[in-house]
C-alpha cells in the first residue's frame, strides 16, 4: 500500500494555528505552554549538564551577545505532533566580523545529502542506524570567550 511509504519531503502545512511560536510571550500564553516550558527546561538542563556556560561578571568594555528562545513543533511522517523543542540561541547577527569573530563554520546535513545516503543504503543493501543528538552543537571546540546576556 502507498500509505506504508514515508516520503522524504517537508509536509506543507497551511493551517496558521499550527505555526511555531515566535516570542517567549506567545509561547507562554499559548495552549501548549506546558509542553513548551518542559522543552525549555529540558534544553536548560542539557546545557547545565554539559557545562556549556558559567555565570560571570561582564568584563569592562566587553559587548555581550543577546539570546532568545526558538520554538519548533516536530511532527511525525503523518503530520501529527511528535514533540516540542525549544532552543536557546545567541543573536549572532549582532556580531561584527573581525571584531567579535574571525570565521564561522557549521556542519550541515541537507535533505539532499540524506536522500543520497538513503539511496546508497538501499542500493547496496546496507543497514542504517539513526539517532537524534539533541545537543550536537555542544561537541564543537570553541577557543574564544563568548559573553551572552
């Protein structure tokens, strides 16, 4: 049956009530506020467990980077809500090249890369193990001191 297949494409959701929240206020006043609060606690606990930050006094003349919460509703292959995610991210767009940083790099795995990998797995009859790493960005090496507020 065709319903047994999972297609590797984004589902097109046109229902505006299914959109992700943009601000903390929207998240906290929504009908899913308890799930979003739990997602925020999970993110915070993960950062605390991995010791990604420490609370310090801002050095004289240092310009801190702001931060904000990003919310995402994760859906399964049928478009049903699977879970809610919250990420605390730095507002990196406020940084200036040569002043606040010298280079940027982010490992990205695109959908096209995923499709090629799946085709190779199918073609060569290989086994594939999938895992979700929630805090993969924490495994990167950072040599600079970053101050965030």
